[in-house]
């Protein structure tokens, strides 16, 4: 037996494999592939495995192979293993593996030395000698690895207790869904506007190092404006999970027993403690609070009126007017372009007069015909299109064909 290290898709795993010069293939146990997340591939053809007497072996048939990086001591290679149902071992290295490299095996001392020409450049900078271990010790180590992997998988599961026989265990809508759907265990009417607490009839224990977060379901949020409030489940809370649903629509929303009302998402948490310090480290933001990140800095340069007129006529240039607020004691920069500047010159920032003050008395009966913009603004001049009607004081409108 020899210790090997396999590089799975998520992590490395160390197991013990038997070196068998009578085996016609290199094998890895099917259950170990699933347990340690070792990726397998469909074989081109299905093959049976036969014993020395010509009878089919119980380890077959071979339907998949696993191509996985493998370390033996400091020796490293890419191994192609046949996936089989091995009853007593996690792996078997047979004749294909023994032929791949040059080995010097001392069976008496249980020592294997790699002497391949590629080992000095391909393998790690360590000794290329590996010692075998007794089979009983190898099996014991394999059991420890398997037990540890089983515990890790168990630690990632959510323990659920049904407080009501009719309650439902949370379910996932798809294989890669982030959350588990929570089900209502009682009927409720969520008033509009308002909120209510809906029981689920279950209690949970989150996986180690996580806490539960109750999040809204997108369909209920978009179609019915139903949101979720108060959604943190501490890892040491063992009481019933209840969902606070808030109705932001104009109509009451009816919850039936068995409806999916929210989703439970498990999130990792850093369990830290607070301690007092005399001062905090300085930062660029400092004490700037709400809305402070929405502001932007600018370099201010004083320019002449002539240069101002030149700059604001450029399409990609923004000019500004510096203003001082005496009451607040601060200076602000108002960004403007040419159209803003023209609006300033035309009286945009002057005190607005009432419409009745701007329109002659004899035309007040027609003011409700126009929109607000048409009441306060004139259309732009269009040379060659504008019509010129001269009005004289004290005279009415002249009637003529246009």
C-alpha cells in the first residue's frame, strides 16, 4: 500500500492505494470519486473486468474514467484511472501505472524510488523515494479520511425540525438556487399598507459558521409588492421561523397555507467580538456621512470673460460659476454649459412674475388654452418663417388673411 494525494475539483485528498502488478488497469473507487469531488468522464465503450478464472468481476462494468493530478511523495503525474466499485480499497495502481515510469522497488523494505528522466524537472524538489505502509494502517487512514469527509458534508446541511406535522421542509426551486423556499403554515391576510407575521411551523440549525437570512421572493415583490422585514436567523436560535411580510401595495394580500412566502439563504459569518480603542485609523472619507460619496472634486482655475466664452462654446467642455453663500458661509461651484449661460443671461434666475402680470388684461380670457410651457415661454425665432403682426396701443387685433 502506498499513500497518494489526488487533486479534486474543490480540494486535495490523501488516500492509500494498493500497488498490484497483476491488475490490468489502474482503478479508483466510484464512491470515493463522489465523496471527494473527483470529476469523472463517460468512457467511450463499456468494458467488463474479468478475474483470473475468466469470470466477470464484481467491480465492473467500467462506464467512466477519471483523469486527475496525482502526487506520490514528491512524484507528480496526471493519472487516468478506471472508475470501479472497489470493495476494499480506494485505489489500485496496476500494470499501466507501473509501466509509465521507471521504478526501483525494494519489496523487502517497502521502498519505491522514481528514476524517470522527467522526474528531476517535473516533480517537486524533494526526495523521490516513497515508503509503503502496512495494509491495516492504510485502511485505518482511509476510514479516517472518509469519516472526515462525511462530517464535512453533514456540517454543510441545514438541520430542520418540524414543529407541526403539516409543516413543510424548505425546498430549492432548482439545483443551483441560492435559497430554499419557505412555506406558510397558516393562512394570513397582509393588510395594505401594513405587515403581518406568518409562521412556517419549522425550526432550524444552520451549518457551522453560517447564519440564515430570510429574503423576499422576486415574484411576490414584483407582482404584488410584498417585501420581507427582519430577516436574520442566528445560529443559536432554535425557535420557530416566522416571516414578517410587508404589503406596500394598495390591496390586501391573502396568504394560503402551503404558499411559498420567502426564501432562506445561508450566509457565512465572521464571529467577532468588539473591543474599545482610543482612536480609529485615519481614512480618506473620515467623518463624511450620508451622501458624501455622491460628490465629486474639481480643480478650479480663474479665467477671463473672453476665455469663458471660448471654453463654453466647445462641445466637450463644461464651465462653471463660483458662488458664495454668505448665510451658510460656504462656496459652491455651479456647473453650466452654453445653454445654461444663455438662460442666466435671459433672466432664468430672476424673480418669476405671475402670469397675469405678464399678459395684457384684454387677453386674460385665453390663458387657459395654453400649456404651462407655452404660457411662460416663447417659441424660438425662425428667420423666414416668423410672422410679424404689429400691434398699436389702444387698438384691437387686425383681421387679415395669413
